[in-house]
C-alpha cells in the first residue's frame, strides 16, 4: 500500500503544477485515442482488462509479462505460436490498455483476475503457462492453485521469491531494491505533472518494432502505469509470502527454466533454486540474451514453449 505521505506529496505536486497536470491528462487521452486496443476489453472484478486472443488450436498458451510490462512484450512470440495453438496475452490492471483495479496488486490478486478473465472468455483447460520475470511468480501461483488445469510451465528468466523476502536479502540486493523503489516512487510522484513524459524517460526496448515501441511509450507514460508499477514493487514481499504458502507444484509438471546468460551472479544463483519446482524441471540458458529473452531471443522462448506443446 502506498503511504499517506507519498499520496499527500503526489496530490500537492498535482495541485501546484496544475498546468502540467492538465497537459499530462490531455496528452494521455489524445495519444491513447490514437491507438485502439489490439484485442478486446473485458470487465472483471470492477475494472476493464485488455486481452488479445489469437490462433485456433486446441491447446491454450497464456503469456504473462514481467513487472510493469504489458501484452506488447510478446509481439515477437505470440504470432508464431498462434500458428499451432490458441495464445492469450493480456494487460494487468493499470498497464497497457487495462484500467486500474480497486484491489492491491499481488500475485494472488492477479491469479484471481486471470481466472475470472479465462472464465469470462469461456476458455477451458488445459493451459500451458509462460511467465517472464515477476510474471513467472504469477504463473507459478496459478499452477499451484489449479494444478489439474496446467500441462506445462515455462519460466522466462523468472524472479525467485527469495529476491523479495527480507531474511534472504543481502546488502547488495538490499541496495538494488532501495534504488528500484526510489526510481519507481519518483515515477509515481512525478507522472501526474508529466515530468517523465517531458524528460522522455526510457520506456520499452529498442529491439521492439518501431511501431510497437511507439505504442509502448504512449501507454507507459500514463499516470496509472507508474502507480501500478510502484504498487507491484511495494507488494512484492506479500506476493512472495503467497508463493511460499501455496501448495507445491505437481511433481510430474513439466517445467522449463529459461535463463538469460547475461545476468548478475545473484540472479543466476536464484535461477538454480527454480530447478526444484518439480521432478520434471529442466533449465535452458540463453547465453547471449539479457533479461527480456522474449524480446532479445524470441526464437529461444518459442522453442521452449513448443517443446512442451508437443
């Protein structure tokens, strides 16, 4: 939950900088209207979710983005997979084209939202789950909550819950987390007065197609996106506890841990922890990729998913 002091500072800045607040609102509305949602808007749990369903195969693949990400992150992957299966991407509450949710964003809340979304869409199991980074935590919790509905799990350089649990945070990681919190907090405080937009702060990967990158920036500069990202990070401790308290994954669940080769040593170490999720867990290291493997090496992600699909 965002503190009272942060909310007070944010509201004060919005009041003092009213002309900039008006500019942010007009710019967000105008630019967003230039880019219609690529999928459908579905109302669930008191907010609207943008979902993109493609393909017609009997198997259903669900792609979950990392922290602060949206469905555009899978633009290199979804079209290829849709040749052989039904593929679902969506924007979590507050991101992409989706509206904010009245609920606190945690892994459990996202699992509940995804469950409601699938029910509303009329999509029935089995599901093959794919999660990048923080999205891997969400997919793990979904698989633990609904074990009989999941046929496979691909973790794309997924976050391990130890990264957010205080008893496992060493000084280096603590410093990394504090820096991330400061950055996300600044985005939350300053986005209502258009500072990130005016400073053209970095959003999206340059490896995205130019037209997709432009949309990602338009959607990413929204005030709700900065607030939702800050809330996600603030609630990572609670999300990690939810994972720890969840049932173990099925021992016979096929799991592929797809790890980026270009990473910090502590992250590489945590990838090894994921190998104990089931008896059928294997690891593939993409040596020449950074964290966002689905953008840097989409072929590796597609290959891993298809190996479980077959």
